[in-house]
C-alpha cells in the first residue's frame, strides 16, 4: 500500500499542473494581500495578520476547485492514458489500488490547504505584521472554524469527484462535472433555505458549514444539530465511496 501511495505521489508531483497550482495559490494570496493593504491604507486603518487570514479564508473555494480537478482525474486519467492495464497487472488487488489513490487524493488536498494557509500567513506577516493581536482570540477561533468547514466541504466534494472519476473514462468530464455540481448545489441549497423547505436540511451543502453551530448563529434549516450534520455527511460519504468501489472493481479494462 505504501509503495502504491508513493508512486501516486511521484506521478502527481512531476505533473506540470502541480507546480502551476502552487504558483497560482501563491500569486492569488499575494494579490489578496496587496488588495487588502491598499484598502486599509485608503481607509487609514491598521490591520494585522489575523485580519488578513480571516479575509483570505473567504477564497478557500479555490482549494476545493484544485482538489476537484485532481479528484476527477485520479482514476479516469489511467483509462485515458491506457496505463490502467499496467496498474492492474500488479499483485495488488483492485481495492488496494483504489484505496491508495483515494489516500493520495486526501493528502494532496491537505497539501493544497496547508500551502494556502502558509502563503496567507507569509503575506499577512510581511504586509500587516503581528501588532494589535490582543483580544483577537474570537477571530482566531472563527478562522479555524472557517478552515475546518472549508476543508469538510472540499473533502466531501473531492470524494464526489473521485466517484465520477471511477465512473467515467474522461478525466476532463469528471473534473468539470464535479466543479459544476459543487457550484450548482450550493446555489440550490441557498435557494431552498430562502424558501424554508424542511427537506433542505438533508442536502449535503446544508451540513458542511459547521460555522453555523457557533454561539449566536442560526442554522440554515430548523432542527439541524451537529450530530445530524455528521450523520448526513457520513451517509453521503458512504454512498460516494460505495459507487466508486463498485464501479472500479467491476470495470472492464479489456478495451
């Protein structure tokens, strides 16, 4: 298993798109720092690194899109390139191969998230410094919850993308469909919430945002609790992975 994960890492690391992704994250977070610095100077206000981390956390959706792109190609790319046959002639079972790919996907998504946090921290320290941090414990808590919720959403949607990658032989289709569904499902959840439809609480995106369970916050739908959201997330996860497993284990690779 470990060797398979190492091989998946090597394939991912040497892709040109991997380097482009990290460079893009660095540039985008730098642009956000420059924008916030310009606004702060214009308003005559003093911000610190926590203010910037809170600001930049609003664009964590970028990490999700990058993870979805990788998740959608994780299995489908092997079929496109014809390397799936070489992969399956190894002694490892299909379930082991699929597990190694999914573990690699989780690790890659964490690399993206941590790189986003690291770049944000570096730019925040350079442009805003560490002054006036007293009394910002609540802001730090909010930032932590925002990152946690953002990764929860990323984790669920990249699992969905992984399922699509196991179903389709076209990586571009799987990745694009995952991104479209991610954007569309959020919009639908928001609309359902506005109308107050009770069944909306069973939707995936109604349960990925744990910030709504902070003190004084109103949940997206009435009757929602943390255990309920965890149950809904687990149910979706089991379904996504179940479909991925069945599709990959039964897939004919003769053609």
